[in-house]
C-alpha cells in the first residue's frame, strides 16, 4: 500500500496560487478527475476487499464532493475534494488543523464505513426486521449531538468518537466496516462483546445471502459532485468553521489554578498565556486522539484558555515539562467532560 494518498502527478494551473487566490476559486474550478489522483489505488483496494468477501455484484461509484457522505437512497460514495491534491490538503489543514482521511489507514477506515451506507441502500437492508431489531430503525432522527458511552460493548469501535453509537445507520456502517476489514480479526476481538458480536454475525450472514445477487437499487447517480459546486473555497471553510465552532463551557478555571498561579512570588516565572501559546500545537495533536474530538474544537478551547489565563494573570507554578504534562492531562479531562455532557458534535 502506498504511504501517502497524494501520488498524483497532475499539476493544475492553481497549484502555485497563493492561499488568497485559491480561496476565491469555486470548488468546481479545483476539480481533478478521480482517476488522475492517488485515491484511485485505495478505491481499487476496496473493490478487491468486496470481492474477497464474496460480494460479486456490488461496486460503489466514488466521486469528489465537499465532504465524506453517501446520500440517502444512493449507492455512490462522496470523497472530500481536498484529498485530490496536496495543495488542497494543505489548505484543509490550515483551516481545520487536520486532514480527515489524509493517511492511507484513515482513508480506508472512512471508505469502508461509507461503503456500509452504500451497500445498505443498494440492497434495502434497513427494511429487514432483524436488521431493525439489532441496530434500530433508520427513521430514528439524527441529532447534531450525542452522548457516547466509551465502555459500551454493544457497538464496535472503528472510527473515533465511538461513532457507532450516534445512530442506527452509523452503527450498521461501522459494523460493516469492521467486518469488511481483512485485518480486523472480528471473531476473536469481539467474541466477548455479546451484542456487538451478534451484529457482526448478522452482517456476516446477510452478506453471504446477498453476495451472489444483484442489488435492487442500481442507481449510480451523484449527489452534489464537486464539478458542479459553485461556492468558493473561502465560503466552504467559513461554513465548516461555523459548524464545528461550538463553544466550550467555562468550567476550567478551577483546573487552571491547580497548574498555574497568580501568587506574587511566582510573578517572575513565564506567563501561562505565553507558555500555552508555545505548546498549543503539540497539545492539540496529543489531546485529539484520546478524546476523539476535532482539532479545530480543541484549538478553540485552547484560545479561550489563553485569554482566561491572561485575564487571571497566571504564571507557571511548576517547571516547563511538568506544566506541559499537567496541561495536557487537564485539557483531556475538560474535553471529555464536555463530550459526556451531551455536546459532542457529529461530523456532517
């Protein structure tokens, strides 16, 4: 498997544009045919995995759009445009601090997950009684927020943020993704997870039944392809930042005063606000995997803490490394408290 997604040798005219120039372009003007990008290798890998699992007649169509999704009733997988070229990926990282699906492993995780939605639509699996009994009904309303239960054994663990717990359809897609992954060893890993194992067994059984049959839904229509999206990159990122820009509650003052101090005897040590600015990138990257939270959200929390630290005139209480370790622990705790309060925002 290639070590990077960005294998394309295409040199579009806009690849040397400044950020400001690039942001003024509509998404349709930065479109690159999927077959000319590095992601085609991984799509071929997905097709191979489906064949290895005995699914003979279903092969989802993939296309570039503005984010990861499978539209209701369709069997095509939308892949975010920024994975087409390293220049676009750099812009994505600048605005949202991470490139969702930007590594081969992460890309395959998301691709298998979306394939679960696509095959669900292709064969109308959500209407099957046993599927509804095990996973719940697709008609269950989607909420912007959900409260994950990290220790639950009723759902598989695949994507971050315990995503299988967010909705019955996401539960099915996550279970399918684990089943499809040739390296998941699901029979061994989940054998003691009674409910999750039952779901995996059901997916195994239903895929054996439909594997040699043709899909009921053969539509390969595309919903919102990048080649037709007229909004500019600037508009796109403004919308994304607004959506993920949730406000964290100000519950961290008590934590800050355990790590930093405003006692006069420490007034000559480094200011806490200066210290946090120095370590914020490292901290953001450290906290995100542990909490399953978008780096953009964590960045916002850090910015609020910097402002609050300045207002309280806080200084280092401990040495540099000790302060950093304690700050990472504190930020992880505060972020998890926020998630478990029911304010964890789902991707869209």
